[in-house]
């Protein structure tokens, strides 16, 4: 097992990714730019957490965790936009935003160490 796989923020980011895939399938046509941006930002969270864990210098690890946190916040904003085009998806979106909030909180506290 890789060290990042034990990190709670990483586990939650994978859960968020699964929720994102479900939401993307449910979005009405004509929202390809929004879908693409959310897909990329969602992937960026877990990818940057993993990449940061492979860095030897503390500053480098923190930089990747900060990028992951920014991607999580970007996802939250994108989900707000999705509520506007697919209001019937509000419940799963709110659940996903709770996951993102947890990820941001964990990453923020990690960055303060």
C-alpha cells in the first residue's frame, strides 16, 4: 500500500470522484465544458495528494497539497454551477460538497503543520 492511500483526504477524494462520475452522467446535454472542468478538477485532488506524498522535501509536499485543496474548492464552485443547470441533482451535489469540505479541512490542517 502506498502511503497516500492511508491519508483520509485521499480516501475522501476517491469517494468524491465516484460521486462526480455519477453526477456527470446525469447532467443534461449541452454542458460539456462544465463536465470537462469538473472531471479534471476532481481528478486533480487525488492526483496531487498522491504526487505530493512522493516528494522528499516538506515544501514540495505542501505545494501539492495546496494545489489539491484549490482543486477541491474549484469542484465546490463547479457544483454550485451544476445546481443551476440541474436542480433535480441538488441532494447528491450537497453530499459531494460535504465530502469536499472535509477534504479542504483535512488539507488545510495538514498544511498548517
